[in-house]
């Protein structure tokens, strides 16, 4: 029976005796949510790759005291696929496991999880704390694609709506192309690397990831405040790249691909304001110490991102759009200098009392004539059952990141059950 009909039936009975009134959850009682889903997808241009992905997620939150909040989220995934050959795999991981303590004007959160910086939608230049799962980014979006890290975050709430935030996080996790059999995944760009002819090559990639130690702790600070109707912040972060730089190195007998994860320093700022029905956002990030891909290997360089975006909800419609300019350069390698503009936009439309949702999302690089377009249609079959159909197209053949995924168009159907 629908929950609203249950409430209406109880109200129609009139006041109930106090002794018969059901007691609400006691303070500290864990609240459990989650979902089960199965996704069937196809990649027509990747040898007719077909996959069946299943996932179970559970989320538990509890507030044992007014000053303490606990959260846990874990997932288990499975894969059965035809990727040119029969492939299967499984993965289970914790996505959130932290304790949040707040006393007066101070908050301390410690554990394992995801922290978000930046304000733009989907493509956020200063959102650098968590590594990314590429397959999940294209199938589900950035919010689901963030991978957790071990961290400690403290926030001090100052007068005048000002907050000072400090974060320390251990490295040890890298961004990945797929959480399920990454080596054969359609999203694995390393499978497209062209190796020198006539040179014996050792199979696979040797990864030199930074160890999770005090020596390699990543740190950052963020100061947020409100002036008038404008929310703004400035931040700085020193950490490791999520995706490593790959170079081909020749050994005495064979050559091999080596992937390293250099450190970088970022200084950023962002703002948000509301004018009428529109939310206006801006974000800039300067990478003052960064390693770039050069013609013969990684080189020292710098990078800069600047973007502005708008967002509006009007009735059954929701739209957002942003423009981001990226430039990177190296004083020791002029050929490593490059820049481009990305235009990101999305429009949602809900139908029939929000039972149906249609969404179109796109990223376009006008200079390279490349882009990514994803459509989604979902149907709320019942209060806790959702059916989704989606497809993504990669357009163009330029030199930017989007173009590297050309030939990986996909379509999928997913059934999800919430509890």
C-alpha cells in the first residue's frame, strides 16, 4: 500500500489514544537505505561488447548523540560480459565510513569517504580530493564516480557566515578506468596505446603509486564566506594526480609502459549567487606546479581552468549550462602548450507527476569539434522501482580528452530497486 494512503487512513480514524501512538525512532537508532540494480549495456563499436552489471548498495546512518553522526556506505558489484571473449569479475568496497563530531563552532570528521570542492556542475576544476572511476562517470555522472580516500577534515565556523576547512588525506588510491575487470574494459584508454615497432615489450603497465604514509599525506585548506547574496571560497591543495602519466621506457632487454602519479599544487576560488530564478556560479583553478605529457615523456608545467555556469528550475524543467576554458603550458617544452574550451549543458523534463524523467546532457569542444552526448529516460514503475534507458555518443576525433574515447558509444537498460 502506498505510504500516503496509509497516513490518510490513520488520519480518517480520528485521534488515537496516547498509549496506542506508535513511537518514533529512538535517538541513535540506525537508519538503513540502499538499492539493488542490474544493468545490461552494449558497445556496438567495440567488437559488439555486451555486459551485464549487477550492484547492491547499503547505506547506514546514525546519530547516537546530538554531537555525533556516523555513516557507512558499501557496495558489491558483479560483471558477466562478452568483451571479445568471456569475462567476469566482482568487486566489493566501502564508499563511506566516517564519524562526524560537532561541538559549538567546530566540526571534525574522520574516516573513509568522499569530499567535494567546487561549484560547477559535472566538470569541476577544483574537485581534486577524490580519484575518479571513468566507467561510472560516463554511465552515472561525477557524483557516483568519486572514489573514497582516508581523510581527516576539520571545520571551524566563524562569525559572519565564514567557515575555515582543513583536510588531510592519505594517497594510495588511483583513478581507474573501470572497477570491474579494468584490463578489458571498453573505457580503458591504455588499450589504445601504440607501442614502438620492433622492440620487445613487457606485458602490462608498471604502476608506481605513492604509498599511503605520513610522508605522502595530501593537505588542503578552504575558506568560505558570504558577502551580501554571494557565496564564495578560496582554497589550496597539495596532492597526487588521480590518473598517472604513462611513458614508454626502454630497459636493457625489453621496453615497458610505466605509469607514475606526480604531485601537484592547486590554488582555486569559486562563487555562487542567485538572481531571480537563476543560480550563477563561477570557478577558477590554477595548477602552479604540475607535470604534463610531453613529446618524449612527462615535463614540468602549469595549467589553468576558469569556468562560469548557470542553473535554473522552472516547473517541470531544470536546465544548467557552463563554459570552461583550459590552458596548460611548459617553459621547457613549447610543444606541450595547448588550450581548449568546453561547453557543458543539460536539460531535464519531468512528466506525469514526476513518474517519468527525460534528460539530455552534453559536453562539446568547439575547437576540436568533439563532444559527448548522453540521453536518459527513466520510469518510476512504483515508489521503489525505477527503470532507466540511456545511451551515450562520443563525437569527433580531436586531441582532447573527450576525443580519446571515440568509438566507445554505448546504450544500456537498468532496473533499480530501492529499500
